[in-house]
């Protein structure tokens, strides 16, 4: 497969961290973005660039745009993987909890997409990572009002953008993930052990991001063997 330029957000841990190794091992160029760049920078991978990036900060988004102009000129795949979790009963949720959840899970993903789109062609692919908690009709869990509602919002955003860009591209798809053994899962469901590892899910996401746009656009795929 031809070497591609891949941008991944939320790479300091979990699925995002695994995606960096999977893509670079396959020979692709990766820009790994996270507020904490240390975990990835410590890997010392020649075909991986990384720097601290807060996707809710306009200046950091501008840095991404500048990097693409100077180093790549084009982007093949954008994976909006960053996630922010608040696990708190609804009666105790503050305005700021909702703001923080939507800032990362929706607004930040939208801002990153806006920055990258000018560098993508019709064959490009934007993959938004959502959750089964954001899927209408799926099982819902107490304490996740801010998180799950924001994940529902990114699902709808994916569908709208796919329609808006269906003629000129790129393709937009969303993966709604079920239980995966990550740090975030433990924060949401302490003590629960998922049957799927972060690396296993990362492998699926990598394969889908590279080829899924050939068959799908504007689709929400439920990638879940189980939920807690």
C-alpha cells in the first residue's frame, strides 16, 4: 500500500497511542497530537512527528496547519480520536463539565477538521471516534450525561459533513466503539474488564481508515462486541 500521511489526535494513551505504532510500523507518516506529547515522543520513531496540541486552543490548531504546509502539503487520513470523560451524576454536573466535554469531543474535533480539510482530496478520509453511548437506542449509563451526549453530537456532525462534502470529498465516517480495555474505560467503569484490547481496536480502526472510504460515506458503524 502506498505510504500515506495520517493525523491522529489523542495519542498519549489507549487506542490513540496504539494507532501511532500500528501506522508507523506499516510505513505510513504520522502526526501524533495530544496535550501530553511525552509518551509518543519517547518512542523515537523516524516517520512520526509529534508535539503538544490542545485541540481546544486555536493557536495549537494553527500549528497543525503550519506543519502540514511545511512538511506534507497533503493529508490522507484524519482520525479524531481525542476524548474527554466526565463521570458524575447529573445532579452534580456543572456547566463547566458540559463545556469541557463538548470542547474536546465536538468543538475540538470540528476545529481540527476545518484546519485539515484544505489539504485533503476526494480520496481522503476523516474518521471520527465516537462511543456506543452516543448511539440512539443503545444502552445508556448513569453518570455519563455529558460524555454520551457529546458523543451523540459528533455522530450527527459526521453525517452532516458527509452530505456537505459528498461531491468534492473527503469521505466522513464515524466508529461508535463499545467496551475497550483502556484507561478511559476504567475511569467510567472501575474494575470492568473489556474483552477487546486497545491494540486490537487500533488495528481495526487503522484498516478502516485506510480502506473504509471506498465503501462508506456518512456512516456510523457500531464497533462493539459488548458494553459494560
